[in-house]
């Protein structure tokens, strides 16, 4: 029998032809026969995920601005990839990000960006998320947060001592780094029983803030190439630190989290519960199945809790501080209201008393609104039932998302949306308009941020104490360059020219 000889060139041509036929067939299917083919949007986005890659990776976090442009062109619902839809409609947000009664999964192709696949945040399944989240909820309840009030105040006092030192030395403070050191020291103590003590670092551990931003930027890459995560984790730490210092810092922090988790588990096995009263001891003592208490899973949970529990609240504090220092009338009004429950700058004040102050609450909500929370869209999937949006029927299993930024800058809900206007919240209350319905920095529904109560506690106490005790001035900081978002790296990032939110302590207050 004669076996025909196939040359390398012929084999290559055959492979290329087969690949061409495959791509052509795939393109025709995605454009004309895919369940999402009827939805409006650019054809290139319908063809390939490289469309998002170009705007988010090549142009570094600019896909959010492309989404705005596409909605302006095509309308409120658009197809933004071969598989995903995006909606810009503030009134539909609560339907998409629905309470637990309506089953919503996260998009499997999306959760890799967290870099912590076993965390509650990155859990795709609705039912598994409910199990994991249920074990965390008691620790972040209002009651539990009230019990941490002394811890929060002790960290704020430490920050006040740093402000006093900066005033004596005529130093400029990076408020964004200082507030992140504060929130880090609170959440790490809450989680592990001892803080990282970043408030004692000369620069408030600025490198940590830069590490978090670098890690967030990597999230866009991991969304495109989720298979890269296990490869990245397998590279030796020393090599990563040499090739990419920010990524090396992130990996070193992940290993620190693992060591802390391993220590708590080891102590548990010997009966020494040194971490009593902490989040991780509570998880180990919970009725979660044993496989949900593994070191790998708790490490992932720790990464997302510490990361999420530091950056967003610190950013809110920085935004609020900037706008208050930029408008002395608003600052004076805030101080006058706080003085009704805190007669002197050093008076003790309770969280419950501060929560009753309408203008302070309005200032906090307005600052959170302009911080936006997570700026990256977070797709949801209705796994078994189709979703309805106006005249559109969205097939079950389709990833659909909205963006917090678009809700918080909706001029129909928030007139002059880029303006810091705490009174908008008071006017809404007087007019019995539910502005909170469109307040989505913490998301909505069953996946709403678990740390919302802790975040508010930090915001109330920090703002009341710092603004009562110190006179500060913004230093070479502007809204356009340092506050408003320029890029979307999971959270909003200012322009590359920004040197951070900086201020100078010019005096301490006695009354």
C-alpha cells in the first residue's frame, strides 16, 4: 500500500484553510444566528472579545468611556461582546441586581479578575454565594460594627497623632494614603486580631496603595485571560518582585494573608483560639461545610475582604475631604452640626449620635456617590429565566451588566452630577423622593457589599473627629486632575499626572 506523502507546506495550507473556514463560520454565526444577534451595538464587539481588550488593555482602562459613547449612539441596551449585554438605565438597576428571591449568578468568565476564585466576591453560583455570604453576614451586621466602635476610634486617634506631627514639622500629607492606612489597620485588626500598623509608617505605607491599584489594573488582563492566574501564582516570588515590583508586592501580601490564615487554623487545631472575635475565627467556628473552611478558600476570602475593606472607604474619605476643604461654607456647616453632639474637638462621641445628623449623612452619601464604588461593570446572569427590558427579551444565561458610574451621573436623577452637593440628599428627603434607590456604590440585591455598615462607621467617625480637631488646606490638588476618574481599573483612577490627594495641617482646633 502506497502512503501518500503530504508536504509540510500542504499541511500548513490545509490548517490555515480550516482555520479560515472556522473563523468565517464563527463570524457568520455571531453576527446573524447568535441569540444576541438582534441586539444593537458595533459589529466588531459582536465578533470578538478583542474589542474590549483594545479599549481596556491597550488604552488602559478606557472601555468605560467607550461604553458611554456606544450608548449615546445605539441606545440604552447594547451588545458589547459576543456574549454580553450592557444596559444604561438607572430604573432597571434594581431589577438586574435583584434581592435573593430572584436568582442571579455572576458571570463565570468575569470572576477571575478578583484573583481570588474561592472568595465570596468571586463566587459565580447564586446558591454557593448565599452559603458563603451567610457565614460573613453576622460579623458585618450593625450590631457587630457597633461593637468595633472603640477599635475604630483608637485607629483614628493614631491618625490624629500623625496629623499633629505633620503640623509641627510643616509636612504635606497624602490624604489618600493616610486614609488607606487607617482603613487597612481597622480591617486587618477586625479580620485577624492584629493590624498591619500602616499608620505608623512614615509615608502611611504608600507602596500598599500603589500595590492595590496595580492589582486592580491586572484585573482587566485577567478578565481577558483567566487562564493566566494559576500561571502567575506558580511563578516564584523573587522572580515576580524582580520583573514586576508592584505585582511582587501583591504576591508578598497574598503570602502574608496565607500565613495568617494558616496560623489561625493551626491554633484552632491545638485548641488555642488566639483569634477569638475575628472574622476568620468566626468562619472556622461557623456551620459551613469543612471544604468551605480550607486554607485556600479562607486565603481568598481574606484577600477580597482586606482589599475591598480598605481602598473604597479610603477613597470616599479623600473625596469628601477635598470637597469640604474646597468649600469653607460646607465645612463650617458640617462642623456646626457635629458640635451639637460633640461640644469640643476632643469630646467623646458615639456612632449612633453621629448617624442622626442629617447634613453629615448627606455629606457622606454625596462623597460616596462621587467615589462611585466599583466603576467596572459587574455582570449578572439569570440562569433559568429570561430577563425583560422594555420590549427586549434577554435569553436566560446571558451576562448582563450596568455601571455604577452611569447611574451616579444620570442627570435625570442627579442634576449637575459632577458637582459636590450634599443638599441634594436633604432636598430629596423633603420632597419624599427616594434618592437612595439610585445610590449604588455598594451595589444592590443579594450581592450588595457585605462591608457597608463598617464603611459607614469609619466614615461617620473619621469625618466628625478629623474635621472637628484640625484645620486643613488642600495642597496642589484639583478636582480635574486628582479627584475625578480618568480610567477604570475596577475602581476609578485619576489622571496619570495626579500626585494624590494632598493637604496641609495648618492648625488644631480647640472649640
